[in-house]
């Protein structure tokens, strides 16, 4: 598995925590930054991650900002992206199992590092269930054609 990860300035600390988790899990990743604490615009960091995942250069992406909301909205504008904003473990499991989400968004100002690590670990290890869920995911994909 190969992960693309990024944040804005509001998610820098949590991004570093998740990078540590990826290292611990032996998961290959590319950190798209930012590499300073200067204020940045979240769409500028969501877009390259989402595009790289949509192109198949990475299996999945992780985006972090203050709330996760801006990153998830921006990522979901990219065709082929199913970005889920998650702040609990159950939702992390469900969005992989049922929605086949390919990008995870979290908010540093909403959850702490321990919970974020647990959410990310769950999301990274959970598999898509397919079956009846595949039909639903396909209907979501079909919405991009309208």
C-alpha cells in the first residue's frame, strides 16, 4: 500500500503523528507537506493528494486540517475521490467497508493524536466488503458523469 498525505497549517502536528504511524506500520507514503507552520490554503494541499490518488499513483490519501471539513470538501471535487471525514473508529471502519473511501480526512482541532492514530490504523487496515456495497459505490461514481 502506498499513501499520499498532506495537511494545512492547522493539521501539521497531527500529520506528523500519522506519518509516525505509517512508519511504524511499514507503509510507504509521500508527505505532500506543508513543511512549515506558515498559514496555507487547504485546497492547495488537498488537490495534489486527491489527484495523485485518482490517477492511481497512490492507493489512498490522508488529509488533515483544523476540522477536516475543508480538506474533505476540496478532495471530493476531484473525480474518482471518495473522501470521508472521520472522527471516530466506527466511521473509519464503515467508510472503508461500505463506501470504499480512498481518502481519509481528519481534524486536528477536533480529535487528539491517540484517537487519530486509532482511526487511521483502522481505516488503513479495513478492506472494502464489496457485494451490495459495490452497487452503491458505483451509483456514487455515476453521479460524477452527470
